[in-house]
C-alpha cells in the first residue's frame, strides 16, 4: 500500500481583524480538519503578540487553542475574560 501525503497551507492572519471569540471559532474547524486527517497543525505566533498591553487577547487565545488541541487546561477566567 502506498501512502500519500496531503499538504494544506492555509494562512490565517488574525491580528487586528477579529475579536477573540471570532478568531477562536475560525481556528477550531482548522484543528478539527487536521485531526480528521491525522495531520500536523503548525501555528506561527510572533513574539510581539505576547507583549502585555491593553486589549491584547492573543495570550488567552493561544491558551484556548492549546486546550482545544488537548494540550492544557484553560481556566474559566481565561475563557470568559
């Protein structure tokens, strides 16, 4: 049996364009599709997205996406803050 590799390159630029919940809901289907095909998901985060500043939701979004992937626990505060 021959195995074929499927490569999907879908770039999602979230910064400044979506609210946190919209960004999360946009990423969940990508995670699901990757899981369905037993694939590898690569997320690129620029370090400046984690600089503490007012209104910066990227650290929370990152933790929520890790939880969706099964990689960590997300507190209720992070889910709703």
